[in-house]
C-alpha cells in the first residue's frame, strides 16, 4: 500500500485565489489574480496569427508521428533568433522544446543537478513562487538575493549586488529577462551588465527566465538584457516561454537554450538536453511549437503577430498610466507613481496582506496576497474602482 500514506500538498496560492473568485457571487468582482492576459472584456483571446497558422497546419499537416527529442530543430532555431538575435553565434547554443516555460525551467534545474548537484540556485526575493517550489521539490539548494524594496516598490540594486557577493563558483543565478514577476520592477540594462560582470567574476552560471518578451518595452527591447548577458558570459541558460506572447498557454510551449563557451561543446550540450527530455517526458509537445515556428518564419504571419502583440503591450501600458493618474488623484500623493514605471503584466503595489484581504472583502477586488495585481485584469472602467479601493484601504 502506498497511496494511503500520502499527505496533502501545500496548495498553490494563486490557483486557490482563482477558486475564491469563482465562488464570489458579486457581479462587480474584479479578478486581478492569475497571470493570463485578458482584453478589455476579460477574455483571453486566441491571437489572429495563431488561428491563421492553425488553419494552415490543419490543411497541410500529413503526419502526427514523433518529431525529435529536441522537438523540431526549426523551433529551436526560431527561438534562438527571437530571443538572442545575432548577439552570439547560434552554433554555440543548444536548444530543446519543453512543455511551457515551466518545463524549460525544470530542465535547467535538471541540468544543474547533473552538472553540480551541490551548487546553490540564487533567486530574487521575491520571485515567481513556482521557482522556489520546484527547487525544493528537486532538493536543490536555494538562496535568495535581495531585489525588491518594499518601501519604494523599486529594485534595491545595491542590496542585490551585496547579497550576490556570496555566490560561489558553479552556483546558478536565476534572473528574470524582463517584466519581473511578481513585482513589475526591473533592472536597467546597465544594472544587468553589472550583474553579468559579477556572475563572470564568481564563475557562476546565469539562468535567464524570459516569459514575457514583448509585454514590457517591445519585442526587441525586452530581449536586450538577455542578449547583453549572452555577449558578456561564456556560458548561460535561457528558459523562454511562448505562453504569454503567443497566447498559447494550454499548448505548453517553451524552449530551453544552453549556450556553451565554444561551438565545439554544442554537440554534448545538445545531446544532454535531448537526454533530459527523454528522461522526463520523451518527445516534447509539438503543436504550439510548430505554430510559433510557422509564425516566426512567415513574413505575413509574423507582421500580424507583432502588430497584435504591440496592441496588447500598449493596452497594458495605457492601463498603467491611467492607474497611476487615478491613484495620484485619489490619494493626493505620488506614492503610487511606480505603477507607471513598472513593466509587464504585474505590479506589486506594496499593500499588506491585511489590506489585500480588506480590498477583496469590501470591494470584491482579487489580487494575490503579496499585493501583486495583474494589470491586464483591469479595463478603463475598473481602474478608478481599484484606485478608489486602494486609496481607501492603504494608508
Ligand atoms: N516564468 C515566469 C516568471 C512566469 O511568470 C511563468 C508563467 N506564469 C513562467 C515562467 C512559465 O509559464 P508557462 O509554463 O505557462 O509557459
């Protein structure tokens, strides 16, 4: 007997919040919890280019036989171009398709376990909670580096660099490539450069988690930090997600890239990545990866995808500006101006857990307990309601 020995696992806070929201009978309720993009009507649309590619694929695809352990190499090549552009020689970079960005992160940690199982993985305080949960589950050592200054809701860069002084050779430093989740507060490009210098000096490896390319300052701009790190460091790992920027969450589309110092090492790197896919789930999912490859390889589809992604990005930026303005008026202060400076789908607004609870109970506005709110959960009509609730509750 085995199953009767199991004990309940800790519940995922964000998924629990989704259930609370669903059960709230108020028709004025607002969901700022889970991290999916929503348009002004609260719908998560299928992007036009995805629909068009799916139609083409349905007509042209002649087999559903296995692809390759790495996934279709054309997907890896397209992702290298999207994320790295020509910052480095692509021959130095191995790539595998993975089930979502989460799969890529998991495989990066598996690689760490294979290469240096006693090394420490450094994560920002705070970070996406699933980073911590997977590390714990895998039994890898984890340390946090200072990141977010709760008083100003900006990055405390001096504190970050001070804590990274303790990084040891062979450790892994996990950085968010853009649009930091959960805070929305990001390093400047110069600061990324200084972090790269430190990682180089320590002999550690960077893992860049890039899950929101195109949601912050633009498709190219959001990859600038990853590209800078790639030019400065001999080796690095990149876990890229296509869930948000292609809107294909449930298709589970991601890519792990591993850059070696020289191209001579790539066959072994690539072979190891393929091996890790084989051990964990064998062939990775293909449908989403194929759609992404088709879009990135077709000028018309790509132009339409980029145009729609830009609409999404500008929509969120507009909501940020509106929210910062409303908060300015309703609180008679500039203390929430950071909302307009933050980038990506989230902002941590610095409310206490009690205040978050009050906002939920009194106003039916659902944000995560750490006061992370999903900007895309708002629209022009609900921004003033949120600003009113925050002004009333957060003293
Ligand atoms: N990294 C970060 C920082 C994220 O926010 C997410 C999605 N919530 C992911 C990775 C992975 O997303 P997915 O597995 O859905 O592609």
